[in-house]
C-alpha cells in the first residue's frame, strides 16, 4: 500500500477549475480531500492569492516517485509553466508525505520541505487527518500551534467534489 498526502495550489486562471483538474485526475485513488482555503502567496509575495487544498491518496502500485510523476502530469494538464521559483502557477501539486518515507533526493525531498512551517498545508491536512504527522518534525497540530495562521481563509463557498 502507498498512501500519500498531496498539497494542491493554484493562483492563475480559474483557480478552482485548476484544483478540480487535480482532484478529478486522482478520483480513482482519492481517499479524502480537504475544504478549499484561500491564502496569500508564499516566497514570492507579489502575485495573486492562492486557492489551496490537501488530498490523501492511496494506491498500492504507486511509490513516492510515482506520486511525484502523477502530480507533475496533472500540473501539465493544467498548463503549468515553470518560469520563476515560487512564482504564479496554474497548478502546483506537491508530494507532502508518502507512508513516512524520508528522501533527500533533490528531485523528491520528503517530507516536502517547509511543510512544518506552512499553515497553508497543515490546516487543510488536519481537516482530513486530525492525527497527521510530519516525519521527523512531529504532529501537525503541534506544528500548526506555533505558526501564524492569519491570511489562511477557509472558502466554504467553493467545493472540489
């Protein structure tokens, strides 16, 4: 069994439709999807706000590398162009964790770097897994308690399923 947590984000074009591309593309392996949140950009802050969500997926035939490739394929379907690190994008699919796997490979860092510092990932993840743990960092709820959550707004008017 390969269970993974994927973080979704979009701040270009029809942001909700872009997130739906990912959710629809994961339909056969989707265990849970969080509510949608609207958040300010992180890293490069002079860009539109993001819509974010987190998915839990499960597929016995997909390893950590498979989840990375699957996420990249979904980004391509959404027309993602990589021009600027942390820049605006139609769709970003990050592999947050996979079955507690730790990887230092530069192409597949696990857990995803910065997860423990990003309310934009921790809040929606906790919505669907209140016992979430970031390997090597601790419980997501404890990590979130140390963060500023201003600017992370739940959008109950937007649904992914």
